[in-house]
C-alpha cells in the first residue's frame, strides 16, 4: 500500500469510528462539543452516511485510486473552511473546527504522500 493509500485508509477508519459514535451514541459527541443533545433521528442518519463515506475511502485506498486521493485532498481541506464558516456565523460551536483541523491534517498527509511519490517517479 502506498503512503497516499495508507493515509486515505487511516482516514477511512477515522470516518467509520466517527460514524459509529454518530449512529449509536450521538449525544456523547454532541455533549463534548457543547451542542444541544439530539432527539431527532438526523444525527444518526448522518452517522450512516459518514460510515458509507468511510467505506469509500477504504475501498479507494485498497485499490490505489490516485484520482480519488487527489480529489479527497481538496474536499477534506474544504471541510475546515466550511466548519470555520459555520462557527463564524454562530451556527455551530467553535469546537467543531477541531474536526475540520483533523480533516485538513489528513488531507495534508495525503497531499505530501502524493507529492513524494510524484517527485520520486
């Protein structure tokens, strides 16, 4: 498995872990973020969607899908900006930015791995 694929695989595992919390015990995470506890099903629905996304990441990593890796770099970096915007408008707590930072760090890991592979070739 290439370094880029490993970074995407690890991110997929992170997504599946997050999905499990969102689907099975969302109020644990929401409480940590200082968000009102969930009574509606939507946070659990989001958990299922995040789990599916995590599966895509793992499959792409195992298949060494470089185009997916490159697209994921931009998408994960944009998550940080999106979460910053939500916090800036007061629509989400500032603590949410921490998750955006994790996404951006994962994107940076993948990006540097892709560059190292390209430079070596």
